[in-house]
């Protein structure tokens, strides 16, 4: 007996002594998966955010989204079409490879390769020239004052590592993974220790990071928890320290709990609907030989059939701001000039009749069910509202990995009607005009235009927006473009959702309005 | 989904008990089965509950106060209403509404209908496949038997739900792009194909015994075809255990359907079955909207329990060793 007690005491002592003095493990969960670790595969905020802890761009954005130096120490505009970036010296990738100009050139080529999902980061025709090992020049085809606006999420790959690991080509699909996409090699403050796609990812701090860490974590564990109730339960029980999003119906419950809180704030993402107005015949419809969405009256009928007030109050429970344009009012000063086409089912029916569909038609709607706040519930509500004007919409709700492939470029926009959310990476309207409403050209314009809406006039204005330096004139051009899209209901903007992160009170974390989860600023008690 | 399909297992039960020209009712009331049925209150209660639920489900379009599948009738402003006896309830919705404003009671009626229809059809499919393969394997023996039974063994190593998920995944891809309706048949197919092994094994075992009996040899002697011998003469003699497994499997099929729908691969959210309803309600567990998950969950539990009790009773009643 005595012996046993001694043994027990010894074991206890060993356990206490060997436990790290301050093991600070930060555990967080998201509703969707982290699949491929190749950030050029899926241009999606969550994936980019997770990888932003591991990899870095030439620039970064601070807690208030201001552009700050990243892998580039500083930069200057030598002449309007020639930008020179001075790279940080002595930076090493996690694998030990030194960071040089060759890596930047390699990453630029990789980002512009046909399989890349982030082609729009670097304007077509831009030349990247190595001046010396730590100086790079970007020569653009025309003046481009927002050249580097999205470079905080254009992460730099190591050329040597990519060549050694077969990562020179971008992984095309985020769900079918090649071996290199299970590994990551960046310069960032965290290293990915292990990665099980769709299950769990473990991050460890990078001891050799060039910056000064602002976190006190020793380990970070990410998990996918798809079910809303399970995610809430995990937070309430203290199993995880942070999760996104808190289902709107559970915000009060999480706030009321003594050890947890909800961080809320306006989000920059806009949720909207795309209608395939490009194909001559809809893929998924009972209308054959023509495409009803080519008719602006049909698109407007859809627009006016959707009761956004009901979605705001019932589905979102007040946690959203209805929107008439495709960008958050925080990012465009003249947003208030735009008013949604009013909800009016009778007018919508009339428009459908005028367009030659008095009895409506059938169409399939694709919708993610683990990406945006209540995405599937919004789609269901939309389908029910459309039913009232005679549109028989059939809802296909699916996980985001499948959804982005089907409705996006991977499967050649294989969708007739779908829901998407978008935060312009540059926090500027040009990004919206280029990605969401620009005519698809396969080179970057219209890459996320899931409906294929195309109006050359809008493209022409977008071109002017890019080179216009006067803010007032620039805003006027942007407003013109939005006006055209609004008037012909090219897309149907729905709302900006509210950010709602559930956090343990033991954790302090910075919530940026772009909804990237960056834990290199997190502190845990 | 027709009335005949729904009623089939019941009809078969009675056929097994009768099968002779003498007054059917007399035969039923005179049978041991009826006696055994009458002597257990539990079984009678289970039968009553099952009948009531199947009846209510069948008559859903008539008795349901709303049509939850008619999207035009839904009003989002009616969403998330509690049952009528709770503060804030609306007399139009006895058991409250879900997140889209669907009446829970009506949705349960319609959902039960879908669940039962899918399960019955799936079990029939499984019986069809399993019995045929079992007969063939048992009657022919040799290499045919080995191949079929090894496939069955492999199939047995996977849980039914995994196989159902696999078949579902393949079928979803195949049916991709068809407007409407496919989900129902995909479910029938995936559940049916994942349940056949039990029948095949049972029937094979019994066929091995039966095929050496005199009546089979006699049939062979007068030159009947193999198919005729198997299906006309051997089959009726191996059917009673199939009936028992079928009844018990019915409850399992209901659960599997609910599980598949709960996992999001079942019926679409616009036409919820019991499983889909539980999945939707599950999201609202923490927000206090308990009625969204409680009522469909309760319905599922009662239905499965009742059918299971019936199945258990049938197994005991048809087992001569227990009498």
C-alpha cells in the first residue's frame, strides 16, 4: 500500500514537472472544411485566413485592415507603371529555404497559371522583374494605383520547396487532394504540424519567425464542426475556445453563458444570387431552346419576388443589413443612393407574364450549406417566395467544397441559379466589378461571376475605374457601373451578414471585418 | 407510394396465416397466430399504434391542416412559432412551426408518409433481391453458391448505413441534373441494396434443407424447370422467416431513412421526411425551439418501437420451438 502511494506520488510529480509550464492551446472550429492547403486553389476567405497564419504576402493588413509591410519591407512607385518592392532580408521559410526575389517571381507565375483561383491578384500583362536577390519590380500595362491592395492574400511560395514537393502546379480542386496540398511551407508565424482535411489541423508557433509574436500560444488546433448545435455545445462546454459562426438563433444563449461571449460586428461580405444569363439554354430548367434569364424582366421578377424584410427578421433574426448593391456600405461611400427594387410579388408576376412566362418555369438552385450564415435557410426561403410567383425552383444544398466546384470555374459554372457571398479582397469596388460582374474572359475577369452576367459597358467603366486617380470621379464611375447592374437586375444582392464569433472569455482575439480568423494576435489566459 | 404498397406487409401477414379456401376470416380467427396476437396486450397496442400511424400517414393530404410541400403556402413570417399551448403559440399551428414556417403537425404527417413509403419499398426490394439470390445460391450450390455468399460476406462486413451512403453517393451523381423526384427512388435503392444479405443467407440455408426433400425430387423427376421448382415449390416453404426479418427490417429501414436524411443525403429540405425534420430541428436545440426536433423525434421513436414490437411478436409466434 505504501509502495503504491509512493509510486502514485512519484507519477504525479513527474506529470506535473513534465507538463510545459505554459501550455496554451487555442482550439477553434468553423462550420466548413479546410481542405487543400494550397491557397491558390480556393479563393475563399476562410481558407485564406487559415493559411494567413502560415504563409505571408509581400504586404499584410493590420488589425484595422490598413496595408502594412509584409515580406516586402517597403516599396516605391518608380514611375506610374513601375513599382519596386524591397524584400525583407534574412527571412526563412519553415523548411529552411531562404526567401528571395526568385520566390516572388515563381509565386507570381504560379498565381497566374491557368489552374489558379487567384488570377485576379495580379493584373493581366503585369511583368515581374528581378532587380537583385532582394529587389523586385512589377511593370504594369497601365497605371494601377490599387496594384498591391490584395497582396496580403497573395501568399509567397518557396520556389525550391515547390519544385521538390511537386507543388509547382496549382491544385485544381479543393476536395481532390494531391500529396503536396496536405503540407504547407510559408514564412508566417505558425507552422502546420499536421493536417487531416475536413477533420483537424494542428498549428505550432514558428520559432524562427522574422516578426515579434503578439500571441502567447504554444499550439493551435482547428476542427471542422458542421452541425450548428454541436459547435455551440463545444463552445459552451469549453471544449473549444472560439468558433465561427454562432448560429443567429443561438447568439443570446452564448452571450448569456458565464464563460463565453459573442463578438459581433458588421461584415464586409455581401450575399447575393446569380442567374445564368450567359448560356443560350439553361442547363437545369424545363425551358428548352432559350434562356429566360437573358431577359432583364425575368431577373427583375426574381428580384422583386424576394421579401428581404422577412429574411432579415426571421431567417437572420435581425443580424443582417439588406443591400441594394454588391458591396458593403462601409466600402463604398455612395451606397446610400441605391435602394432595393421593392418587394412586390404582383409586379413580379406581371413582369414574368410580360416576358412570356405567365405560368412561371422550373429551375434548379444551387446553394452551399456550410459557408455563409444560414445559407441553406436563405435559399429555402427564396425557393418558397419564388413559388408564389409560379417559379418552381428546386433546391440543391451541398457542402461548400462541392458547391464551389460545381457553380464555379472548376466545372465551368455548371449551375443555373445560385447563392454566393463575396468580400472584395482589396476592400474596393474595382474588385467587385472585375470578379463578380465582369464578363468572363478566362483570364481573371468574371472569374467569380457565377451567373455569367455580361455587359460590355460595365467592363468599360471598370477599366476606367482602375486607372482613375481622382476619388470623386472614381466614385462616380463606380456608381455608374452599379447603377447599370441594378437597373437590369444583373445579379440580386441580398444582404451583408453580421459577424458573430463565439469566444471563450479566456481568449482575446482580434476580429477583423473581413472575417479572416488570424490567431497570431490571440492571447489566452 | 400507392395504398397497395403501403399495405403489403400487412397483407402478406394475413396471407401467411390463411392460404386456404375456407372462409378467410374464420381461418384468421381460428389460427394460432391470432390467438397469440389476442393474448398479448402489448402486441395489440403496438398493432393499433402502427395502424393508426400508417393510416394517418396515408391520409395525410386529407387530414393535415396544411400542405407543407406546397411552397406557395409557406409564410416565413410564421416561422419558429411554438406549439399552441405555449405562450406565443398560434391556433393555426397545433404543434408549432419550423424555421421556414411549415406546420410541424402537417409536416410530420407528410414526413411519416414519405418515411413509411420509402421503407416499405426498400424492404420489398431487399426481399426481392435477397430471396432470389438465396434461392439460387442454395439450389444450385457449388461455385454459384460460393460467389453469391462471398459477396454477401463482404457486404456484411460493412454497416448497412455505410453501404447506403455509398450507393446514395453513386446514385446522386448518376441522377444529377434530373428535375425532381429522384431522391425518393435513390433512397429506396440505397436502403434496399444495403439490406438484402440477411434474406439471402436465411433463404439459402432453408433452401439447402428443402432441396433434398421428396417433393423437390418429385418435381425434378416430372421435368419441371429449375425456375419453376425454385419459385413455385421451394419459395413458399422458406417464406415465413423472411416475413419476420422483413417486419423487423421495416423498423430498421425507417431508422436508416431518417439517418440518411439527417446526414443531409436524403429527401430535399423542401420535402422533409422525419429525418430531415430532426436535422432541421437539431440546429435549434440551443435556442429553445424544442418543438422542431421533439415532435418528429417522438413520432420516429414511437413508429419504430411499434413496428419492432410487432416484428418480435411475429418471430416468436412463428417459431414452433417457442410454442
